[in-house]
C-alpha cells in the first residue's frame, strides 16, 4: 500500500503544478481573470468541454492542446490511483481482520497460559503488574503508554522458579498448533507477531531437543532463561496491542478478555452483581 501512496503523491504534485501553470498561462495568453483562467483549466483537464467561454487566440488554443495532452492523463492517473488505494486499503483491512483472528486464537490456545507461567518466573513482575490491569475505560493513549512502559521492563526470569518439565510439556503439546500458525501467509503482514511466534517456537525446539530438562548445568539454564525472556517480552507487548484492538473493534470479546486477564488475580469469567460489565461490553 506504501507504493500506491507514493505514486498518488507524485500524480497529485504534477496535477497541482499543471493547475497552477495552466491558470497562470491562460491569464497571460488570453488576458482572462483568475476565475476564468481557472475555469479554463478545470474544463480542459476534466474533458467537460467549453460552453460560454473558450480560448480565442492561436497561442491560447495551442496552450490548451498541450494542457489536454498533459492534464487529462494526469487527472485520470489521480482518479485511478485513488481508486487503487481505496481497494488496497480495504484488502489490507480484510487481511488485518484475519490476522487478528489468528492472534486471538494464539492467546486463547497458548498465549495466555504462557503469560501466566512467565509472569510467575519474573522476580520483578509486581512492578509492571499494575500497568497490565487493563480497564474498560482505557483510552488509546492509556494503551499506548502501557506499551511504551512495557518496553523498559527487564522481563527477568528466576530459573529456580521455572518448572521446565511443565513448560516443556505445555509447549510440545502445542507444537503442531505453532507450526500451523507459522505456515499462515497472513502473518507476513505483521512482523512483530511473526517474531513472537518464532521466539515461542524456538523455545519449544530448545526444550524438545533436550531429552531431559532436569538437573541441567547452569550455563544451559542461563541460555534457556534468555529464550524465555525473549518470548515473554514479545507476548506481553503483543497482548497489550491485541487488547487495544478488541476494545476498539469487538467490545464483547474485550469484555471476556478483561475477565480472563492473566495478570489480574481478581479476574473471574463469571459475572456477579459486583462485577457488572460496562455498558457496551
């Protein structure tokens, strides 16, 4: 879509230049007023044809021919590129819709579970937890601020708290699911989510290649800690962006996401009188 925008920008610049030069040319050659000269340019480029007024001098007619040759093609180019851009935008939005469905499936099947595990491994998680207690009243600015703040969190991992056997079992159980997601061509439209899947799949492979993950040497657990931190960081960032998307587009899904927030110990999917959903959710 960037290519369409660049091409449209070039056509618009040429079109505006022709409008200005054409108006000034008619004023100088035909001796017409600014309004009449601008009128000449419009009806010439738009191929409407002249009615009550038209160029009367030989130079004016020659100038009009030149303007038709250059202007009509440019005008059609502007219209054509605007149409292509609108169609490309609609196609892009459709692909993004499908992609966000894929992201939602990932968090439902695996992502939320990993978030729960990884946050328990993080010794400094209490510092970032308040920022991840998403509220129904959050604005786009609130989401953007949390994304920005989350980038500065260190996402540490205390390997003494990590149950590698449990983590390995969870990831291997979803290995085929991860492979199917990675094969989805729609993911090419979303680099950050693709990076997330690659990080999670890499962690899965690291654990799968080890016959046993019990009593590993410290150098090896340190290596696994870096893999966990990479996946942890990406999953948190994408989860915040996905919550923002749900709030803006699917309030009913956002309501469920709020009630299953893995970072909120008080979250409950069951709605009580004291936990009535916000109007619209």
